C-alpha cells in the first residue's frame, strides 16, 4: 500500500514536470507573438540573496512593505498568497521585486507538494516555522544559483496561469450558453 502511494506521488510529480516542460515550444511561440525574447537574457539579476524575514503571522499585527503569506496548516501547507490566511507565516521583503521572485519559488514548491514531507501532526498536519525557514532558505539559495533559468520558468508559469484563466472563462461561457438553450425548453 505504501509503495503504491509513493509511486502515485512520483508519477504525479513526473507528470507535472513533463506537462510543464512540454509547453516550452508553446511558450516560445507566445512570447514571440508578444515581441518578447526567448530565452530570457539581459534581465536584471538579483546580485545577492533576497533580504527577507519569515515570521508567524499574528492576526492583530499590520506588516509594512512587501509581503507574502504562506499557509502553515492542513494539506495545502506551503501555499503562497498575497492576502493573509488564518494560519500562516508571513515573509517580509524590502522591495516588491524580491517579493515577486520569491513568491514564484514558493508557488512552485507548493504545486510540487514539496512541503508534504515536512508536515507534522496526525489530525491537522502543520509546518513548523523552524523547518520551513531552513528548507525555504536552502531553496532560495538554490534558485539564485541559476537565476536566469528561474526567470524563464516564472515567465512560463505566468503564461500558464493566463491560459488557465482563459480556459476557465471559456468553460463558464459554455455553461451559460448551455443553460440558455436548456431554459428555452423549460419555459414552454
């Protein structure tokens, strides 16, 4: 049973990454249509490690500056968001550019279910602040080692998010049209 679960986890991660990288040609074509270069070159690199602090969010506290929130309880632990969660960590940044760069790294880690291996607890699993800080700092350093690749992947993720939003909008329109057609039969 455990081997099957491990295989399913491996298969889902493999499928996600295969699916992600199969869009490279589509991404290149879309960027070319927009007049953007591919692969990304001559863009500003972060010269040093992004300056950020990770804290447990307190509901009464207002945090100044750029920030992202990371969910720390439940099976969606590690999910980043711009608005606060009830149970979350807050990552504070001095500038918006660093927040955006680190946001996409956190998004990638959450989507690939990286934080599942660090969850503690049997009823409501959660991430410890200490474990999150250590692992997250390691991943940021790893990301900075090949910053251009990270920028290219962020562009691809943004394009995929746009396409997904368009897809959901098209599905909503199709459902509305179906409802209109079917309503005609109910009205008679």
